[in-house]
C-alpha cells in the first residue's frame, strides 16, 4: 500500500480518535467552511436576484431601449409622432439578440373623481404589446385586449386605484390637454378598469395607466400609422450598451435611441453597487474559512509530529509530507462545501418557492419579498474558487513541516 495514502487515511476525520485534540478543531473548521459557503450563496443569490428583478420591472414599463423622435427631447410624453413604417418594425432583421419591438405612445392627463384628483401618464399600447412581461404584476382582473375594435378598457395600478377610491369594473373620466396646449378645450376620455396591477415600483405605479393607443392617436390627431415611440426588448440585458449602439446605427438620422440604463441612471448605479457588496462578503467569508482551516492544519501538524518524523526518517521529502496534510485539508474543505451547498441551495430553493423572507420596508427595494436567483455555473465556479483559495492559504502554514527534524519529532510527545 502507498505510504502517503496510508498516512492520509490515518489523518482523516473519520479515523480521528474521539479524545484527539484535533477532533473539535476539525469540526469547527468544517463548520466554518460550511457557514462561509452558505453565506456566499445567499449573498450571490439575493444580490443577483434583486438586480434581475429590478431590471425586469423597469424594462416592463419601458422596454430595454426606446426609439423616438429627436424632437421629443427625452420627454415622457409623446410630443412628436414617429411613423410606424420603419425597416426595423416589427422586427430587426440585421441585429441579433432582439426579442421584441412594440409601438407605444404616452400622454399626460388628470383623473378627477368625486373625492380626489390625480395626475396620470396614459401609456397607449396596441395589439403588438408584449403583455407576457407584465402579467405577473396583475393582481386583479386581466390585461386589456386591444387586438379588436377600439376599447375603453384600461389597466391601472393598485396604488392609483386606492388613491382614486376605484375598484375593478369601475369607470372614470380622464382629462387630457389638446395638442399639449392649456388654452384649448381639453379632451375627455371615459375608461373602464378591467385589470389592476401592482409592480411595487411606486415611481411607476403612482402614474402609469395602460390604455388603447388609438385613443391617444385620436386625441393627438395623429394618423393610424403614427405612434409615440418604439420599445425594444433584448434577449440579454448585459448587452444593452452594445445593442443600443447597434440600433442607433440602424435607424434614421431623425430618430434617437436611449437605454433604460441611461434613462434611469440613478437606479442602475445603485444596483451596480450590489456587485461590490457580493464581492466583499465572498472575500470576508473566504478569509474566515481559510483562517479556520489554517488553525486546523497547524493543530494536525502538531498532533502528528512523531508521524512526520517517521516519514522523514523513511526518506520522504518535505514536499511529500506537506502534500499529505494538504490532501487531508482538501478533504475537510470538501466536506464543508458539501454541507454548505446543501444548506445554502436548500435555503435559496425555499425562498424562491415560498418567499419566506420579506423586506421590512418594501418601498426602498421596489418589492415586498427578497428575490433570489442563482445558476449552476456560478455555484460550480464559487466552489472551485473557494477550494483553490483555501488551499493556497494553507501552503504557507504547511511550510512549518520543513522545520521539523526526524530525531526531535520521533521523541516529541
């Protein structure tokens, strides 16, 4: 039997004597690795999940990239129309990674009821609108169907409905400026609530009302082929800057493009800080786990000093003996990783399935529960990284073995 293998087996946790000094130290080291990997998985899954969910909510209201007339000057209200007859509509043929293109128009207005008055941003959408990205936010009723004749059906937020004291099935009157000129008699629009949504994004929920785009075309005296702007959805959010430049290069000189990263810069700068927080937590947890493993390794070396002397007397080199302890450390780290992954991934699954933990102040994070998201690739790289970094941290402490001489080690007790 290989001598190194024999010694490695002797050093393993399973062979450790219950009264051994190293036994509790080893257990603590394994627990530290397990706790560290649990904390890292939670940090990654919650950080990435929150970023992903916020991105999805902003995109649900705006698309990833907006194409509009330069004369709009980035106004939320559609001032200058755009012809719907574009080479890129209904789909981009020369640019890959485009999921969907839809035509919309927006108009500012006021809703007056017997009790209160609220300002709104009426977003006109048509039969090409992708409701799939919005359906998860609908809490009552259903999304409107604008594929047939022009309809008065609208989708309103729970927040706005509460302020206006309206409920599903109610009708209300809206007032819109004619040609954006306050001196002219305003347009009045009757609407019926067929759906109520709640995105948790108060900035949008407080104003957005979804209605038939043909009403806005009528009030603005636009032709049926004129719309406010286009919204473009991408397959991969991470390519948004690249695709924004590509789309800008493929559109007419009279059209401008703007990504939601530029439009809502403060929001995306804030969620970009999550990456730093995740990296900080991972770094701290690796250091904590590594220090505990260093302690366990030093205790093992001290406890097995006579064995080290015997191995050296039999002709083993310093590096051969060091490898035995490093192999054993890798085994201990592996146990900690298995335990940590089991607990951590179990927590992530439970949170995703049952939404056990919620934010104390949902308004600050634009949602009630803590979202989680993690992929297999991230888990694999995280485990490999933890294993490599912990072993690298153990190489220097294992150097103490080279200072042990066979004669003194064999006499050591």
